[in-house]
């Protein structure tokens, strides 16, 4: 085949492939059943036919063997020759239409033949393979001899001494062939009916098994039209992870829309006071007040932008914790005011955060900067994955935080040290981000003597 011919056939193959891909799940399963079920049923029919034929031939061989033994019991070898009774034990050998024949030979010389074989030509009595005296040799019809043939060779003791005799029994295969043909017609009828019945059952089972997917499609249409907010109903347990994750995505999206709405309202409200102060002082020569309010507005805007974009993302990837925190600590210690801080990391390489890396960076950036601001010289950061989730703690050797202040400093705009710079928004941002991940910031006393900020982010994957 030339390259041109191959190129002409390629679009056709591609179209067939696309056509198969467009098939529905029901049609795919039915097409597979239509292709493979008849093949397997045909193989099963062939196996049954072969086994039935072997059973018939075994039964025929046993019958012919019994007839050969009956011939041996009737035969008498005298001086004058072989004597056989006129009326034999098996009458089928005396009927020309019985299809059953018998011969007795001596060194391939006919000694006797049954009356039923008179109309037959002299048969080919030599077997196709050697026969050991005393053993039964059974042959199926062939081009040389179109009958089932059983040969039994024996050494016969007579008055003349030992003599070799061969007993041959033959059967017309037409009776067995008729029985096989009848069985074939029956098995074709029943196998065809069974195949059709199985295809119908397969179709009904497939339709019933895929009904939950049809229900999901209907519920998604209702969800799109706004009639429902979440997918609810009795779904098979195999679909529950998909339903739960989809509902989680929908909940997060709805929460984010509400967060954007609330953030815009909070931002507008928060900027009113700084703008009013700037408006009342823009004609004065005191730039310090204006600079202070501009800085305050910048912090407010940054905080609300962070709030607007934070949130747990169900389909977010895994973020390695150690490299991210290493970059943060490296950047912070480059600042002159924090260059003397000794930051120890106790984090394994396999610790991961399931979420957005920007959220973890915002959390850890605020906590590390807070520890550097209030710590004396040493900071310890640890992280580990547990059954409950990701646990991270940031500890310093500073003055610590009094018990009565540990709750209030987490509120927006609150600071434990009012003399330091800032608007008190850092811990508020951390708290907002953690709450979106169902986490909570805890404050305790560090073994270093200062404050310990810790939190646990629950594992949500697969729930």
C-alpha cells in the first residue's frame, strides 16, 4: 500500500474513532455485548457439540465392544473351520438395514461375515495403526472406510493349535450423524434465544444501573437554572465522593461570591475615615498625617484584597511545606532588623499542604514576621502531617502574650504592643485564611519562653 493510499484511509479511521467516542455509555455497553456475547456463546456451543459428540462416540465404542465380545462367545473354531450359529445373540447382525456389520478374519483372510454385510463390498479391514493382540482398537469413519470400526485381535486356541483371529465390528455413522444434527439444531435454537435474552437483560440492567447518572444530569440542569443550590438525593455510594466534591466546589464558589460582596462593602466603609482625615488636612503643611493615612489605606486595601482571594480550594494541589517556608525565612532574615535571628526549621520533606500556595505563604509570612518582630534571637518552626491534618507551629523567645490578650489580639486592628508600627491586620488575615480552611489559630506559651502560634488544617481530600 502506498503512502497516498494510507493517507486516504486515515481520515476514515479517525472518523470511526470519533464516532465510537460519541457513543453514550448505554450504547457502548450494548455494542460491546453485541460483539463479544455472540462470540462467547458460539464458543460455548462448539464446546457443547464437541463434548456431546465425544460422549456419543464413547457410548458407541462401548456398544461395539460388547458386540465383539458376543461374537467371541458365539464363535467356535473346529478342524473344518470357523463355526457361527445361524441365530446370533445380537439380531442386528442378521438385518441388512440395521447398519451394523461384523467380520471374522484369519491373517486378513475372511472366515465369516454377518448377514447384514452381504450388500457391502469387501471392507478395508486393515487398521490404520498397529493393533496389539488383546487390545481394543477403535477408528472413526475415514476415506478408506466410511464406518465406525472396532477391531479386536486375539490368539485363539483350537484343536489345530494356536490361531490368530481378528474380530471386526462396524457401524454406519448415519444414526450418530442424525443425532448430532438434531442436537446441533436444538443447541443453535436455545443458544440463539439465550443470547437474545441476555442482550435484553444486559440492556435493562445497563439502563437501571445508569439511572443515577441520569438523575445527576437532571439535578445539574436544576442547579444551573437556580432551582436548587446543592446536589442532594440518594445516590449510590460509588458516586458519593463525586457528589461531595462537587457540592464542596459549589459551596466554596458561593462563599467566595459572598466574600467578594462583603469585602467590597468593608473596603468602602474602612476607607471613609482615612479619606475624611486626608480631606480635612490636605491643605495643611503637615505631611506626616497624610502619609500616615495613606499607609493606613494601603494596608486596608491589601488586607481586603487578601480576604477577597483566600479560601479553601477543593481541587487545589499539594504544596511542599519545607521549600516554601525556607524561601520565606531566607527573605525575612535578609532584612537588617531581622538579620540576627536564628530560625530553626523542624519540617520533614514529605510534609504537604493541600491548598493554594499563596494562602500558606500569607499565613506563614505574617506569623514569621510577627515572631521576628517580638522575638529576641531565636525562632523555631515545626510542621507535621497527622491523622487530624497539617499541624504547624511558630515559636519565639520573646516576652510572650498574656492570657487575657490572646483572644483580643486576633481581632481586626488589635495589637498587643500599641507602640509598634502596623495596623494590627496581620493576625486578622491569618485568622480569616485559616477559617476558610476550617482551621483555627491558637496561642500558647513556647518552650523557648515566648509565644507559640499554632494551627491545624484538617484533611478534606476525599470527604
